[in-house]
């Protein structure tokens, strides 16, 4: 079994890569800027799991018109994954009024158009298995502090459900909408602790809860077009 994880060098993606490696998967790790972190992670995994294959690919998902070529070559050279996790993200801190045209292109490129071209390359090659979009619990809201980020994640959620319908029965497509797992790089611990305290369960979302959600999706063969809100109840606010 093989998994592709986008934006997998650090944080949640890094955790998921290790999680899949423990389960015996080969891992295709996509990175953009974090090439050395990605290489370090893969060499750690190669040392631990000598019978499995690990591969690093690099591309900027902002440049979404160039993305299809990279992933088509990857799929043709090393085979199709069984699971794709769309994890890469950029949390652009701008209201909709401040959003520039380049911001629109960037957010839709990373969060919608690149997942679309990667998925299409997978599907057109006869891909079978699971696609999981990592969303955000805020897709239930109309908060605009990160307006274009949220709009692109809402679009990814809709697209996730549309391909779940179009590409059944060979591919199951689901989403996970996390609440506060790790503080955004732009914010300090006090801000994050306040967000956590204000969730109904008053608890930080554990990395293991994200991987539990992934496992649940993979194990539940009747589940497609769903979104798991793994968010300490934040979507209820
Ligand atoms: N952290 C949370 O508490 C939280 C809450 C809600 C939702 N989420 C969602 O969960 C997922 C993971 O969260 P995270 O906080 O671990 O993510 P993150 O650290 O913000 O970003 C993950 C990776 O995305 C990659 N990325 C950013 N811009 C890119 C681009 N232009 N092209 C290609 N890759 C790009 C980066 O790769 P490089 O480092 O290689 O450049 C980065 O390491 C995201 O989809 C996020 O929206 C997270």
C-alpha cells in the first residue's frame, strides 16, 4: 500500500507520514520549501522501515498549472498511491477586502486547483482507493479574518463531495475538518490557548485524533462524501 501526502515535511503532514509508515505503507512525501526537513523525515523512515519505499517530490502548488506534469510523472514512474491526503495549506491572514488578485490565485491554487489536477491525474490513470481532503472546521462559518483561505477550503469541501459522487465506486473521497491542532505560525501560544479554551470540549485537538479520523475513513468501506469534524466541537459554536 502506498500513500501520497502533500505538504508532508512538518507538523500534521509529518505526523501522518510517520503514522502511515508504522502501518506498513510506502510514502510519497510532497514538499514545497521544506526540502531538508522532508529529506530528514524520509531518511528517518528509511532507517526504521527498511522494506518500505519512501520518495520525496517537490513542487509549489501555487503554480498549479505546472502541477499536473509533476504528479503524472510521479504516478507513471513509481505507481499510483492507494491513498492521497491533501494536507498542504497556507493560512493567509487577510480579510476579503484586503485580498489581492495574486492572493486569490494562490489560495485557490494550493487548496482547490492543485488537489483537482492531482486527483484527475490519479483518476485518469485508473487510480483506486481513497482521497482525503484536510479541510478546516471553519468551513461551517463565514469568518473572514482569513477570507480567501476559508473560501478556498469551502470550495475544496464541495469539490470533495462532488468527486465522491462522480468517481464512485472505485474511489472513496472524504474530508477531515480539524479544529485547533497546532498554533498557526503567525500566532503566539496565548492566542492558541484561548482558542482551545473556547471550544466546547475545551481541549486541543490531538495529532492522534487526526490519524484516528484518517484510519476511520480508511476502515469504513461504506463511507464516502463525508466530512469528519475533528475539532473539540468547534463547529457547533
Ligand atoms: N494546524 C491546525 O491547528 C489546523 C487547524 C485547522 C485545519 N488545519 C489544516 O490541516 C492541514 C495541516 O495543517 P498544518 O498546520 O500542519 O499546515 P501548515 O503547517 O500550515 O502547512 C503544511 C504544509 O503546506 C505546505 N505548503 C504551503 N504552501 C505551499 C505551496 N505553495 N505549495 C506546496 N506546499 C505548500 C508547506 O510545505 P513546505 O513547508 O514544504 O513549504 C507546509 O509545510 C492544513 O490543510 C490545514 O489547513 C490545521
